């Protein structure tokens, strides 16, 4: 802006730093794109089991079938409905965790070894479940955590290890003291001898709905590790993934 002062002219330059506003707008756009992608993927994931439920119920209503066929169809309907309920519950879990933030956590000092001992007996995997071996280092510091949420994260990680491991290979869980952001912390290390993941699969492992192995014999929504990451980061922790194809994760 030019300013007249007596017989002279002077200029006043006004500089506005819009970097933070631009960065904020870019973050908002990125968040909106993630939300749209999530919505589209969630709709697709729900459509598949719903199509099976609707299709087979229509068949049962419109035609007569033998008892064996009817039982087979009802079994398919039950499987797909169960898959749908699990998917919806996990989507609601993820939404609650994201919206509630750390304020929604019931934070208190917890004994990490005792928490793990309470978690492992509740893990289901059928008669063919791989053996689970646990080991805790001495002198572990207490963890400031929401016990239920931390157990949920552990169940998801150990559940993944079970899904992709042969029944004869053990799953090892170790608790160790480490330094995290300059403070003593507890590392929960879960190691399996299963299918493993390629570097590309590892990069995408924590994306919602992403499944590294789309095996028909393994039921899953692809939300488990997303929930783990949200829970651990809300606690101020971090998640690390190391894997070798064919040798485990």
C-alpha cells in the first residue's frame, strides 16, 4: 500500500503467513478423502454378506428344497450374518475409539504380566489352535493403560497370529522393558511362524479393511490392526511390524 507523507511517498508492506492455514486445509482435505474411501470400502464389505443373506433367504421362500439343502442354505446365511455382525461391531469399535480419544480411556497403573495372563485364556482358536508361550522379564514397570482396551489390542494381534499360523507352530509373547520417548515402557512382542507378509503388505497392514491374505478359510474384516494402532497410539505408545514372507510376523 502506498502512503503519502508530506512531499514523499512511502510503502507499507503487509505480510500474512498462510502456511498454517494451508496446512490445516490440506489436512482437512486428506481427512475427508480418507473418510470417503472408508465409507466406500465399508459399504462394499457389508454388501457381500448382505447379498448372500438376502439371496439364500429368497431361495428358501420361493422354492421347496430337501432338508439337506435347506440346512446347507441356513448354514450359509448364519455364517454370512455372523460375518456382518462382526464387521459392524468392529466398525463401531473403531468409530468409538476415534471419536472418544484418550479422554474416554480408563487410565490406571496396570501390571503388564498379569494383564497378559488374563488375556491368553480367553483366546479362542479351536482344537487346532497353535500353542501360545509367554515370557515376562523381571522388574517390568507398571503400564498406564485402560485394561479393557489394551486387552482388546492384544487379542487382535494374537488372533491374527493364530489365523495365519500352522497348528503345530508356537506363538511366542514376550514382555520386555524398553525406553519410549525417554521413559521406561513395556514392549509386548508377539511372534508367530505363519505366512508372513511382503514389504508392500506390511506398508498397508494398518489400513482399514486391508487384508494381506484373502484366504477363504480365514474369516476377518481387515479392521483388527487398525483398531490395534488406534488403541496403542491413544495410550501414547507405538506399533511396529516386522515380517518375512513364509517365516512369520
